[in-house]
């Protein structure tokens, strides 16, 4: 039975370093997890996140060599989801907005007006500005992915320490198009992990 207590999902989430290596996540369930995570918001709904699921022994062995300080998370996990940002996500704009019209989410004239403005904006956007948007959107889906995984009964750990300069090419992706965001290891925790201190909210909040 999947946990559905929101407070438990959020407040008791911990970053796990070691998983039960006997636990596997089926491809069907992983697809469901990724589908639910993809409900995260994104700028003009371009959904620029891309997932690479590494769940085979061969894939994890290759990935572990690129995450030397995080090998245990990679090797013992049921899977590692490598999150990338697609710098050419605008190529899906017609598909996304045409489907929105088909499903009755917006009328055709609004779609034509919005899509025209969106494409013009992307055509004139500097690469660094587009990269910032992609990083923010991919960060949103990454956090949602960790919470969704926990709702499915799995634990996670976001990993930033890996060789981001080579991961795309090593796994056959276009390194200029796909920006590495983070790795998210996933599985059943072999231990409880460690609690961590959070600064008081009034120390990090400005009231105006």
C-alpha cells in the first residue's frame, strides 16, 4: 500500500546513501512515477526535462565510474534517474499546444496567439537565459520526482557529484542539447539515513 500522508512524505524524506540491493522497481511502476513527476510546472509548459533511467547492472557500472564519491548509492539502488534539461524543448511546442486544443484545454485562437508569441520569444532568447529556464524547470521536476517516489514507498538521494561534462556522450546523448541537472538514486533504504537541521523560517524569510 502506497503512503499517502503528505506530511510524512515531505517531513520524513531523507537522502539515503545505501539501499537494499535486492529491491527492484518494475519498468511499469517507474513509468508511473515519472508520469506523476512530470505534472510539475514549467515555463510556458515546455516540459524541458528528460529522464535517463539507469537500472541495468551494465548501466549502473558505467554510471558508478562517473560518480566516484557516490558509488554506493548508484550500485545499491534499484535505479538511478539522470535528469537532463533539453535546450531544444521548443521543438515540442506544436505537439503540446495542439494536444491542449484537442483535449479542450484551450480554444484554437488562443493556442495560435500564445504559440506565436512563445516561438518568437524562444527565437530571440539568449542561450544563457534559456539555460536558466531549463535549470529551474528541471529542478522543479526533480524535487517532485523525489516526493512521488516516496509516495510509492521508495527512498531517494539527489546527487550532484558526478562527471557532468561527459555523462551525455557516454550514454549516447547530444551533450550540446541535453544539460545534466542531477542524478536521483532510488530504492528501498537499507538504513534510516540521517536527520538534518533546517534554519528557522524567520532567519531565511524577509517580511515586507
